[in-house]
C-alpha cells in the first residue's frame, strides 16, 4: 500500500506556498472599491502608470513594435548567435512567416498612425488611432504588472492546490483541469488579457493539452466586471447592472458548457506543447482527500523556489514576451478588423442572416441590431457604441449582453490569442465567435423579455 505523503505544516515551505499565493490572489483576484469603481490592485497599478505616461505611451508602443520588427528581420536574415543560442530570444524573434507578416503590418500601421502619414483609413481615430492611442497603452500597463507578478500565481503552488481541490467540478462540467478555475477568476475579476496570458504560460509549461488551452483561452478569457459596467453605461442602462451581469454570467456559463463539446474545440488534440507533459497532480491517491493532496502538491511546488532572483527574471521575460511578441499582432489584426468594420459594409452583410433570428426572438429593431452582433468581432466596444442610438431598451440590453459574451474580438483577446502559443487559428476564432453568438443570444433574449 502506498504511504501517505507527509506534509510538514510547520516548515518554511508552507510559508513559501501561503505568502506568495496570498499576494497573487490579492493582486489578481481581490475586488476592491477604488474611485467609485470595483476593480483589482493590478488594474489600479496599471491605471496609475497609464495616467502618468498617457502622452508618451503611443510613441513607446510604436518603438516597441518597430524594435520587434527590426529584431525579427535581423534574426531571419543574419541569424546572430546571441539570438540563436538563447531559447527565449530565438522563440521571440525567429517566428513563422504568418507572424512575420503580422509584425510587418503591425510596424507599418503603428508608424502610419503615430505620424499620421499614409491613407487616413489606416490611422483614423476609428481604426489605427483607436488601437495605438487607446488600447495599446492600456495593454502596455497591464502587461507590465501582470507579467511581473504572474509568477505569484504560477510558481508557488496555488494552481496545484486548486487543481486538486476543484478538479471534481471543472472536469465534468467544463472538461477542464481544476487549475483552470484560477484562469477563470483572474479573467472575471481582472481582465481577459490576464486570462490569456496565464493560460498561454500554463500551456507552454505542459500543464494544459492543446484542447484544454484552446478551450480556456476562447471560453474563459472573460470580460472584467469593470468593463461590463462601461458597456452597460454606454447603452444608457447603468441602473440595470445587476440583472445585466447575472444575464451575462448565465449565458457565459452555458456557452462554456456547450462550446468545448462541439467543433472546432472538441477536435483539438489532447497532446501537449512540444510534447512536454507535467506530472498529473489531479489524480488523488486513496490515502488523501482533495484538500490534503492539493496542499501536499502546493508545498512541494513552493519548496522548489529558493532563488528570489529567478522570480524577477521570469517576470521580466513575461513582460518582454508580451510587449515584443503580442502587441505587434494586436496592432496588425485589430487595425485590419477595424478598417473592415468602419469603411466597408462587410459586417452589415454578414449580419443579415441574424435578422430572422432576432425577429424570431422578438427583439425590436432587428435590422439595426443585426450588424452590432457581428461588428463585435472587430472590437467589443463597437456594438454598444452603434447600439446606443437604438430606441428600444430591450434591444440595447440584448446588444450589451451579447457583445460581452462573444469574447472573441480581434482588437484585444482575438489578437492576443493569435499572438500567443495557444493553438487556435483565425478560422477557429471566427467559428467560435459565431457559435458563442448563437448559443448565448437566445438565453440573453429570454432574460431580456423577463426583465423588460
């Protein structure tokens, strides 16, 4: 019979688990009231930097995107030993032709937008200007603190603990490991970008299969509570925030149950990134319950962290990986999507088939609402901007809910997913976007008819 794994509760290793994990929960998952808004400490720190550097950040982001482009060209043409011999730099700059193209486009769009040169449809306030002046500065600040403090969640046993404790809930309901619950909570309370970052790192380290990483990245990178408040206020229904957020949560949970069980997510292979698989921490031995086993694995993980310098090294690598690797893709993909949304009728055409569905669900002003369902693929805030002019409160409510539950919008989460190692293609994202729309829309419409 296997001997029980002894846990030394009085050891320094217990403190190594408790203290950093507590700080991680505090920074990423503890909602606090700040300046009249519910937010988390990471978001507050990000906002402080954003406010102090707001005028210079578009220039900083343009420089970062151009540095990535130049280093990628040098890596491709000259293959310098400094890059070739470094696993981190080689992964960062020696990219596939698709990502190389994205970096070229990202650099062109950023330079055109910053200097306001070239066609106005590239750098206008509705396209490149929205990305470079509004979104990328926010990502710069979020990435700075999320990247630096992410090891608090990853390296000190918190995920191992919740992996064992919550696996009996997450596996049967969402087909996911228990540790993915932390990704979900970090997204809901903080930001979808944090969820994508956390998922990508876990996938690269062998804790998630390709299918699990794709499911978590496209299903649980939820919009934060704070941004939900911004959306519902934009459609002049701020007084309905509580029923609105309950509706969003219900529709989101239903989508999270159904979407992983249908293609393309169900067809993703259960294989690991570079065939690296971590030891299974979710199989609980007979001589343990889920709590004691989770605690044992957490303390074992925490005990391996003896060098504080490694913590900062990994944090800096995370930040550089996000700044240099992800932001050019967001700039490229987001600008293209916004150009299509602003200057072409593409999204209106694609929205036409939704008119009969909206009429069937008895949503007023179905024609006006139909294009808002599709334009969310470009940017999540666009539906509520377009929908604000619709007269029906019920329709505005439906638009605000749907735009949040769709999740896949190219100006942020979609671009981040494509820029990360998470195995999803643009085609996958388009299909998942439509699936989430079709799954959540009837639920949202039903709730809207109850509320109004």
